[in-house]
C-alpha cells in the first residue's frame, strides 16, 4: 500500500521552514506522494454550503493559508527526487486549461515525470464569482478542459470545443511521461465522470465503497478497464488496521495527514510516524 500525505502545506506546516523540511522528511521515510489542495480565495461571507460538514460551514477561518498548489509542488520538487507531486484537488473549471497545460507539463518535465494532476469540480459559488467564472456551467467546462489538457500534452495539439479551439497549437515542453489525472467528487455523478475520464478516483467520503462501485460501472459502460483506475481513500483513523481494510477494498493509495507538530519537532515525529504507520503499510 502506498501512503500519501494530505495537505502537507497547511498549518502547522505553512511556514517556509516547514515547506523546506517536510517534503524531504516525507521522501526519506517512504511517503509515496504529497497532496496539496486549492482555494484561490475563501470569501468570509457565503451562503454556499460546505459539502463535507453536517453544518455546511467551512472548518477553517477565511484567513486560513492555502498556498498555490503548483507553486508549492514546484518548490517540493526541487528538494526531492522520488516522491510524487499531486494537486489534491485543483479546481479545474476556475483555471484556463491552455495555461494550465503549459504549467503542468513544465512541472512534470522538470521533476522527472512525478506530477499527478488531481482535479475537482469545485463547490464554492462565491469563490467562482471572485475568480470571474460561471459556477453553473462548471461541469461542461470540466469535461472540455480535461480534453484540452490531453490535447496539448499530445503531439496533435488540436482541439475544437465550446470554450476553446486551436489547431496545431504547439505547446512545449511536453510532460516527461503521461500525467495521470485523478478526479475527486463525492457524488454519484462525480464517480461516473471519474469512470469515464480518470486514471484515479478519490472520493473524500467516510464510506467510499458505493462510489467506487459507481466509478467502476461507468468505466465498463465506457469501454474502459475498471481495474486501470486507481482507487484512493483517506485512512481515518490513520492506523495500519484501517489501511489494511482499505487494501481489502482494492484501494492502492491511502491518504493521511502528516504529524501535526511544529517544524522543529518534525524529524522526531516522522521517525515515529514511519515506525507506526509507513513501514507497516508498505508491507501490505
């Protein structure tokens, strides 16, 4: 079982010191991947319900630091050589996919093919308004933008759609390899979308089994091999027993949070983290 770290850039690890230290320790102790989330802004006043809490409210204040994921991962790439770099999740409909294709290909190229692009639909209407993107057509944008990315990463570089159109639009450097696309989504529609489009699926829910089944069924209906889609889940609680349960469900990547300690305590905390979770998980 591969173990990835969720939100390694979040407090208490948001300082420059922690950003220099945590990726190195993670790689040294066998962490497989670093998953960096995205919010461009967090409007303090909002009516949109947060979909991952019963009360519909964000669990963090609007001032909570969310570094840009691609910038943070580029910083981590320069400090490491093996750990995979994952956006978890980048809000695709808010991005210009042509620019994003350039940014991500460059990061993958310079990191030696270590980027996984985790993509989310986005749920925060007020954030979309601040960015200047229509919230209501985000599903259509999402699917077209995936096709735009793959076109510009290919040798053809030609695409015609509703929002973007180009012919032989040369975009270099190319990725070092094939950048895997990992889709989020906590709904049945999101699971079906992952089955049709994704290389991996991470539904951020307590019980992912029904959504995994929906994803696999959609893959079969689309003529794809469902076994080719990585199934990813958070291990909560973060114990070897929970990781073993997820492995039995077909999960190949279990995600946990890094030790929540100040930067000066990270070296010792990672020693314990490796002994209690990372090494037992690697044996599964």
